[in-house]
C-alpha cells in the first residue's frame, strides 16, 4: 500500500463527522476505522502532529465508490450517507458550513443519479425515528424530489446543486420542532405557531452565521413557504425565486407522504392529484408528478390479479410501474417476490394501499432487496 500524510487531507476532515477513510499509525497499523468520529479539534490536531497516515487507494471520491458499488450494497450506502448528512446538519458549525454541506451532498447526489428508483423509495419508506431524525429525513426527502424535478425541468447543473443544498438546509432552525410535531396528537401551541412562521428567516440567519453566502441558496430558503399569490409566509410575497417555488412544491408533496401522530401519510397517487389540482398548469408541479409518477417506488398497491405488492421501478407512464408481488390473490405470502409489469392488463393497479392497511408480511430489508433485485 502507498500512504499519504493525514495532514495533507485536512480539507476532508471535520470535527464531529465520521472519518471518510481509515487512519493508520506510522508503522502502518490501523488506528481509526472509516466512520469513526474525531470529537474535538485538539484530537484532530494531535493526529496531524503524530504523522498519521492514509492509504492512497482509499481516496477515491464518494461519487466514484457509489457509481461502481454493486447494486445490492446501495441501501447500506444510503443509510450511511443519511446518517452522515444528519450529523452535519444538526451540528451546524459556526464556520465553513457551506463546504460541509457540499461534502455530505456529494454522496447523496451520486446515489440519486445512480438509482433514481431507489432514491424515491427512500422518500416513501424511510421516515426515521426520534425528534431530530424526522426533520433531517424530511429535508433529505425534499432534496431528492428537488434534484429529480430540477433535472427534468432542464435547470443548469449549478442550479440543480444549489436547489439540492437549499432543500437540505431550509429547516435547520426547526429540526427538533418538526420531530415534536410528528409525534404530537394535539393542536399547535401559540409558541409553536410563532416558531413555524419564523423558521424560514431564522434558518437564513443561522446559515449566514455558519458561513453560507450564496444569495440564491439563501433566497430559496427564505421564500420556500411563500406561495406566490400572497397567501404564504412569512412575508406574503407575490413573487418568489424559481428555486424557492420548486422547494415549496417538493416540501409540501414529500411532507404529505410521511406519517405523523395526528394523521396517516397520504398515498402517493392522492398526494400527486392534490398537487396537480392546487397548481394546474404549473411546470414545476408537473415535473414533480411526472418524475415520481402516481405509484412511485415504495408504494404498496393492489393488482387486478388480486396480488398485493410494492412498486420497485417506475414505468413508461405514471400509472404503469413494475411491482414486486409479495402476496397471492388469497393474501398468502409468496416464497419469493414476483415481478409484475402493470402495463399488462392482467396486472394493472387497482389502487394504492396506505401503509396502515397494506398489511404486507414483509420487513424493510426484504422490501429493499426487492427494489434492488
């Protein structure tokens, strides 16, 4: 193996975030494994001063690793990327945060590009637990929707990246509150209403303090709850930036797909139809609906055959995806998922099933295996 001094890779390291590579002692013995966290700046400086080493072969970018990884490994890589993004977003350092967001966005973007169907599956089926994790996962879900919609709209690459990072950070000031609301059955308190109303501008302020200076990124965050007709908040604007409008649609749509204590998640077809009805002729809403389809990956469905399954791939049209059938017409579990093309008349989709009534006797890892088959 060939080694390079750890100090030469300072730009890859952040206190409180997982190590992106193994760290070796001068005698080439492993000291810290990839994924371990250096907790303080003092500890990090000590590693530099002691001449710790990194294997050059491990320095391929996250994007390169993801693009060549076996497909069956992608769910695990997704989990790690989401965890790393969550740690970074919750830490919100007072300096250099723009670079941190760029670092955690890179693998997420690569994962979306590598397998958009698996990315959409994350939106429908991976909601996270705990107060802060709910808010972080929603930000990632929205960012996935924003990225795919922006590409379909033909936005320039810098704007696609900017929109993705704006979606990740639009709610940095209320991650904890989002989690509380997700598990709260009663009505909002006055303090919660005030915090919700103030969170776009508060998030902008936090991002500015953390070193974010991109004006379009900040404007998208500031305006992502403005509706363009004066009915939004916090300022009741009638003009919003295109990126803010895109964030608004994706935020509202993906939020409807996540369950809360006070309500079940909407099925994806209902969420799409409501979005279309509320914004007829809107190209951004149309792009989002076309990208996800009426029955996106992760959606539970009932087929004309009587079988029940989960959508694993989008199809040629919004209503003809590929489905992995999990039960037969009598509700008995199949020994192995069977792929059904819903464009064939005998396997057309009758309706989508809500998560609460799907009753599929299958664990999340089995669903992921079906999606990655």
